[in-house]
C-alpha cells in the first residue's frame, strides 16, 4: 500500500466538473458507487474488531491495523468492484457535542428540563475532542485517496492495453475516480437505533431543547470540518470531491441539512471574493465545486423511516433550492432493494416535473433481516445474489431513462451502488451491467 511520502498529488477533474456540460459529457452519465464498506470490513477475517460501538467502523481509524484494513477495503471496491466513487469511513463520526445532545434528548424523555446548555458549549465528558474527531475525517480522506492512487498506478498497463483494443472506458480507466466524505445521520451518532425510526425525541424549544437547533448544530460542525478546514491531508493528496449526507430518516433532519447548506451558501456570498481567494490559496474545496448529495432512509416504497411521505420531502427541497445550486443529488440508501424501483421512480418524476437537474442517487441494502437475539443475518432473506441485485438496479436505470425518452428530455444522470451487506462482488456485477447497458446505447 502507498504511504504519504510515496503518494504524489495529481490534478484530477472534480466530480462536479466531470458531470458538467463543460466536459462535453453526454447526458445520462451513470457512475458506480462503492458498497457497504462497514459490513464488508466486518466480513473480512483480518479486520480488527470495531472497538467503539459509538464510532462503529470509524473506530478502525484509530489504529494502524484498522487503517490498513480500511485502505484494503477501498482498494477492493475499486479494483474488484470497478467503483467510480469511494465514500469515506466516517459515517458514524459524531459532532464534538454529541454527548451533551444525547443527555438533553434523554433528559426530556425522562421528564427532566434542566438541560438548557447551548449546543456550542464545550463538553468536558467527551471521549474525543473536536480536534480528534476532525483528525478522523482527515485520516479517512487520506485512506480513500491512497487507495485511489494505488489502483490507478497498478492498472496503468491494463488501461493502455484496453484502449488499444478499443474497449469501453470506465471513469477509473480515464483517471477519474472520486472520493466523497460520508456524513451519517443524527441517529447514527446517537447509536441507539433511531436512524431506523427517525424518532429523535421530544421537540421542546420552550425548555431550551429545540430539535431543529440540535440537528443544525450537529450537521453544521461536521460539514465545516470537511468543507472549510485546511486538513493536513490536502497538502499531500487530493481533497474530497463531494459530501454525502446519508441515511437521513426524518423530515426535520432534512430541513436541518438544507438549512446548513443554505447558510453556508449565503456566507460565501456575503464574504465574497476575499474569502474565495483565501480558500483557494489554502486548497480547500469550494461548495460550488463540491458535489453534495442527500440520501433518504425509507421504510417502504413511499415514506421515510419517520413516516413522512417522500414527495413532501422532495417538495420541500425544491422550495429551498429551486435552482439546484445547493443540493446536487437526491436519492435513497440503506432501504431494502425491493423498494428502490418505486422510490427511484418517484424521485425521477419529481426531478423532471420540477425541471431541476439533480443526479438520482441509489444505493439500497441487500434487504436481509437481522436477528438481534442471535446477532446474525437471517439466511434466506433479502437479495444476496450479486446478479439479482444488479438486475434490480438496472430496472431502475432503464425505467428512468425510458421516462426521459417519453418526455423527450435528456436522460438523467445517476449514481448507483449498494449499502449494507453489498460487497465488491455486488458492485462488480453492477459495474458489468452498467457498462453493457451503456455500450448498447
């Protein structure tokens, strides 16, 4: 594996540039995401245990052996799976004040109302400081970029051979793979299962505990860590190409994320050219050039985990971002694969109706059932065959492109992949199916 001293930064096209019209990229671009890296790591025999339940797979960032395992897993999704986009192992890294937010939420549920602390106050009982949490993001970004460089170097000979044979080029072969920072939902950081329900406790602004304020504070700090801090890793490798707000199970959390994105956009307008020059000199990614997507967690084909109809959420996003400059992609992840067709149909129709050119992002889980008593996945449940999973994804692609053809509009761009329990083999099947489909178009 490549080390920092061996890795040389290369100027690569950003994800936003790659998808943009200036690249003469034909409409209907389909990029393949990675899969469920955390569950894949758990399945590998040499992966160290996830030592901190609150951090889950991100706890591997804290040890050399864990970091090696993450880099190898990224490598597998690129080399075996043919992924175009890697997401960092940062899904469950919390904000620096998560323990205080936990106490406030639990206190309200117990009928205690003496938790009127500002969400920006320092919490002396934290296991990890703000700097430590920020460093975890930095490390995770480095690991994904190292894996990208490893694969690009090792496949250079194959690239030249395939070009001579006039075979189809994936974005990997064209030196355009991308790294996206994963920002998990509030429920993931609470580590209490609320990401599956969207129930974050009582909203009680009168007693100093506004759910919306807590959600904004949670997402804003982590977003700023990725977007506005000059991580050390950016001095020796490429920065992130995008930010993914993932597995968002509730409408209030969608509202909080859109608020954060809008506030940051407005800040940039106010500070103007001077801030742009400062950030440019610091090699910090700009919001305008950083692809941002939001993926929803849905319990069925129509509703988020908290019961909000998905169309209500899509209408709100359109109202908040009518020109598509704040949020560039919208989709679903960690829903059961059997629901993804109907969900993607609703999302695509809404994009076409609103005439806002967002990318459709789809990466469901395998749909397997988890037995909480035995702590194992129930055999025979879900879609565990890679080819079957790829066929479900292709049904979505064909339906959406057919929808665009019927409306006589350019086909929508899409990111497709998998979430929990999907492996490099699963992603490889999607890669093969997508390449075959595009060759026939």
